[in-house]
């Protein structure tokens, strides 16, 4: 038996792609009878006390609450990591072939403690890169900082050093893109043979397609006109998602065609940031909808009525948004940036070419993006050509069954 402990902290990403990943992977791995799964929900807000829930056969949820004080420094963080290890000690001594799966570089203190105290394997899944978050995707800036890191303040490079350290001490690394496999090897000096690429996967068997009458009815229920074209963005409202480029382009789209709406599905972290994005909507107030965070059954409704999906990310890594839109046969406009450009061929999506300024920052041409949207929303033939491969693409490349099978082989090699 393999005893798989999946660490899932109660942080923002768990409401989005990483949360979907954990859910899809857990459900699919449960089909293998020689795996017991322990979901370790730390910094948990569900319960005020340590709580264990056996939700189904071979699946146990371990809820470890947040500390009563906010963790302000490394010393406090490592104390919390030590306490987590203490709590899990009884489990780890009673079960065979323990493998930990971690999803964030911030798990370094916990992984360090585990490696000191227990005989276990640790697998790190790379969903995103610290350097991209710190530099908003500017690789040139990262290279400058990383290659000359001894000249910078320690605080500037601390997170990058910790990310590298995590990849050094774990037993295997799973990257959702080939791009990050190459990057980690090149810049962090991690042997490529230690890293395996397993793209994200989705179980789309329960998705339901609406006929034209049902689709019109749902559009009207959600407040849109029957003939209105819906452009859909789904994701966090972060600069790295390129939303400011999309909003500017939509102003031009709306100027040329009034029968179109832009729906922005995703959570914002506060009024200051939402106000920043709202400032781009001056010429299209009535046609831009910010839904905020939605439960998945509400998200599905917008997938069912969307005419075009758009992912204008400055950086991204095999996002579930793209896979979910693909599974709903929504033709996609997507950034031609590293990682994202591995997902589709040129005939399976309309790629937006990035522009790099002298400092290496990424931009998109607003008029070109607007013209791309306009050319696609009313070209049914082109839309059909784009989506015709989507069912096979989901089945062969982005299915949860394929993802679990490849992950199972990695887990077997570690146990």
C-alpha cells in the first residue's frame, strides 16, 4: 500500500487551479486500490480544533487549524511546521510507504522538518514559479537578480533561494509544463531526470452541453440578451493574468460592436485592486460584468453560454481555466507565452503574440487583441475549426485518468 499525504493549505490558490488539481487528482487516484490518501488541510479555517474525518474508504481528511497568532517571522513559521509534524507522528508510524505531495514552495519548513524526523519520500508539484510572481513574468529581471543574487538584499532573493532549496531536498518533482522542467534544471541546477512532466487533467464526463433553446434561456436568466455574444475570462484578478490588457481591448470591441458582453469571473483581494481594473472600463461600463468568486455550479453556467474564452496571461502554467473551457467547446484566445504555448497547436487556439519592451516586460497590442476578438466572435466557421479537436485533446492529453495514471507510476517509484 502507498500512504499518500497531500498537503493543502487554506490559501487563495486552493479556490482556483491548485484546489481543482487536488480534487481531480484525489478522486482519480482513489481508483487505484493500493493507495490510501490523507488530505492534510493545514491553516484550516473549517475547525477550531484538530479534526479527523474519514470521508470515504481509503480517504481521510486531517484538519489542522490556524495558529491563534499570525506567523510573522521564520522562527514562528518553523515552530508551526514542527507542530504539524508532531500532530502527524502517530499516522506516520502506523502506515507503510509514506509519500508526501506538496503544492507550494512555501512548504519548505514543513518538508525540512519531515525529512529530519521521518523516513518518507516527498514529491513537489510545480504549479507556478516564484520568480514570475515577483517580477510579473519579466524573465530578464529574474536573470539579473538571480545571476547577481549576492549583490542584492537578502529579502529580494530569499523566496527564490527557498524555492531552489525545496527542489533540492525533495525526492521527485512534477511539473505541469515542459517549460518549467527546463527552467528548474537550467537555473536551479536540478537534474532533469529528477523532474517529470505531467500536465493537469480533468474529469469532464459530467459536463452537459445545452441545445440552442436551453442556451438562450440560460443567457436570459443570467441577464444577457439572446443574441448577445459573451466573451469569458476566468481566474484571479491579478496583473499576471493580463486582465488590464483585455479590458482595454474590450473598450475597442464595444466601440465597434454593441452586441457583446465581457464576463470577468474571479476573486479580487480588495477594493483598491478592483478599482484599478474598473478604471479600464470607462467606455464600456454597461457591458462588463465582474462576478466575484463563484461556486463551481455557477461557474459552469457561464461556461455553457460563452462564445469565446480568453486567457491573456503574462505568465501561466497549464491552467485549469483553459482545460475547462476546452471541455465546454469554447474557442480560445490565449497568450503565446512559455508554458501556455505547450497546450495547443496553432489550429486549436488563436495565440496572442507578446511584445517585450527594453526591460523585458511583457505587453500585448491592444488593437490587435481587439481585432482578434472581433474576428472570432462572428466567424462560426473558424470557431468550429478551433474546437473540433477539443474532445480528443481532453481525452488523450488533459484527462484526469491520464494524469492519475502517470502520477501513480511516480508514486510507485517512490514507495
